[in-house]
C-alpha cells in the first residue's frame, strides 16, 4: 500500500473512532444529565392548584411546630360552611374571610423549581421532618388536595416536603406571612360596625363621672356629671374630639381575646371601670364594658352581641375612661387672656387714631 493510501486510511479510521467517541460521550453526558438533579427538572412533582380547585377546598389545617426559642406551636382548623369560612380549632369562631382567601390564592402560585434531596436524610437539616416546620393540609370532601410541610427558606426557595413522596424540594411562591398567621390573624376580630353619622347619642360612665352627648340637628351638645355633683353643660366642649371618638368605635375591632376559662372577675369586668353606650338613629344600641388592662395598654372588654371577652386598643379604650378634658378645648392661660385683652385694646386705640387722623385730613382749615 502506497504512503498516500496509508495516510487516507488512517484519516478515515480516526474519523470513525472520533465519531464513535463523540456519540459515546454524548450518550454518557445525556445519561449523566438524566440522573443529575438538574436533569430531573422535567420530572419535578407538580403542585397544580387552580381557581376551580381552591373553590372546592372545604377544610384547611395549619399545624405550626414549636420553634427553637421556646415559642409554642399551634394548630388552626378552618372549615367552609356554605360560602363562609369558620374556625373550629383552637376556638369556634367566624373566620377572617379575606385572610383565608389570600391563603388560598397563594396556594395557586406554589411551584416546585428544584430537587434538593431525593431521600429522607435531609429532612431534619431543612426543617421538614415530622413535628418540624409548618404542616399545611388542604382538603376537599375529606380527601387532601395538597399536603405540604414547609421548612427552612433561602435563596433557592422554600424547602418543602410533599406528602406521599420522598425528598426535599425547593418551592417558589410561598408566603410565610400568609401561612404563619396566628389565631387572631385567621379569625374575624370585628366587634361591630355603624356609621358615625347615624349616632344620635353617646353615654359614658366611668370614675370621672357621667358624660352625655346628644346630637341636635348637625351639632352636638355635651353634659357632664361629676361623681359628686349635678349634671351641667361641659365647659369648652370641642365637638371635633367627640367625632374622633366615633371614628375609633364605628368599626371596632378586637386586638386580642381571652383564653377559654377566663371569667369576668379575672379581667376586671365583674366591676367595669367604664361603660359606653352608642344609640343609633334607628334606636339600636352598641354597648362596650371596659375592664382591666390586657396586654400592653389594651383593655379587656365585653361588647354587645358577643359572648366572648375581647381586648381593644388603648386608642379606643382611652375614650371610655376619659376625663372631661379629653373632650374639651385647652383652657386659655391667664397670660394668653391678658395678651388677647391687650391686643384688643391696641386694635381699638389704632382704630381711634385712624379716625382722628382721617377727621383732621378732612378739615378744610
């Protein structure tokens, strides 16, 4: 075989070997990718919850494990009855419809984006082991629609365990704020509502006496009776301050509620420190009895139409326990009175001087 032919044969052989090596490398790379975490993206589990599914969900159970800092765990159970949601655990109460809807809307946005671990060995590390994290179960007709345990969060997403499937997955779209609300966040805390313009009278009884505010036309009149005195018009009454009070109460929301088993005596409501009664133009009344301090500056109260003991903010409670000055214009100081008198005298003198000068100017002589 000539040298040229040998050269061509060698080149051909190299081409065949190179092609075989390329194909083998391509195959190996494909197999490696198929078995890598990235290559498993096509096989990621789906959390496919659409609008129709969320409308069919009729039960939600959220179980939050105790945290490492000694914080207590909690279990909240929400059940749909008709079109409305109710809380059944830890207390029986009407649920906050808006907050439940926000939770269901967030459920629709959850998406698995990455496999973190295909086994069970990392459950503890990522906070998704049994009794860890936040366990959320959404059911329809007794059957789970989504059963998820949410653990640690990070740049890769929310570490999540999906019931019925081994492994830890990174999920995008999760809102810890919406899932992690406390009991107050998921129950309806509204006490009553009325239009402030519909109020015709307000009565307050507290340690500072009795207040009686009545609406006459578009104006308010105020009377005050000291603990040991007769009722009389409230001096320097400022109508704007009463309207501030009405704004505080017209959509009164609780900021807390008493634990089951607490009695009126436990929270100072056996002998209320104040009672407020609002009378509306249709004759209906809204009453609030105020007891001892709750958490911070809040006060324990009983509100008409509710059997439970709630607490309200100091902004609302302070009107019920107010002194007369809370409804009055500031008292004018003596120095201010003297200055005002001097200013009026000066204005009068200036007017007299102007009149004298004007008369002199008009004198033809």
